[in-house]
């Protein structure tokens, strides 16, 4: 599907609304509960409300990083991206993040990493470990380890360029966006998997 296809934009919008619905809904439920609570709210209730709003903000920031316009701009500190990823994954306590990426990243490269993380996280519906590391100067590897529950295997083959990606779907839109950004960025991608491990390797273009 071409990047400028209006259906793609509609699917991205649908995905953002879906991912934000849960934390925002939890916050609204909390507010309604606090409104009806005699004597006001205590610290525990406030903490729950704060967690819901923090989760919504983290999810919005992650989706902005992955789905938004990357642009040129100043390089992004990898630790900032790691904090964004960590905040987004906080709603999945059984998924452990091992972030070992440091140094500056060009904004378009940071977007590739964010999209790779979203793709990789889909392989661990029951939890596990998601690790992001640098292998040499131009290779960034996102590895998931645990009981894999892979979505359609064609998605991974399509992402690696071994076959065509299936029809786009809001639930899996990151696969199409990552493939498109890889081609646009003149980068490359490798996807390998074993019984309980899957790795997405981004081979970034040389810096100007």
C-alpha cells in the first residue's frame, strides 16, 4: 500500500484511538469514582489516577514517535527513546525491557527503532524480554525472548522482504509503516527467529 494512500492514514488514526482508549477510559472511570467518593480521594486513589494518565501520555508519545513525521531536526538521545519505550510498555508488567542502546540517533533512525519495537512486542503476548542493542555502528537489534505468540508469519517474511506483506490492518499497521520507512530511508532489515527468540535487525544508512 503506498505511503500516501488515505486508507493508511485512516488505519493509523484508528490504531492511535484504539491504543489510547484503554488508559484514558481508566482515567475517566477513576474520576467518576472519585466524584462519588465521600470525603474526597486518598493517596491510593490518586496514585491509580496518576498511573492511568501517565500511561496515556506514554502511549501517545510512543505512537507520535513511531507514526508521526520524523523530520531532520536535532539527533535524539537514545536514552530518551528508551524512556519513551519503557513508559509505553509499563502497562505490560510481564514484558521486561532490556534497553542497552546509547548515543545519539537521527530522528528518522529513532522512528525505525520505535516501529521495530512495536512490531517485536507483538511476538510476546504472554510476556518475556524485549532487548534493544547496537551491534556495530550501523546495526540496531531488537530481540524478543520468551513464549512467542507470533502474529501471521507472513508479516515477518513481508517485513524482511521475502514476500509481500498481507493487506494492511490497524492492529498490525506498524509492519507496513516500518517496511515503508526502511525503503524511504534506504536502510535494510533482517528478521530471524528460533523456537523462543525473534530478532529484528535494522541496518541503518551511513551518516552524511
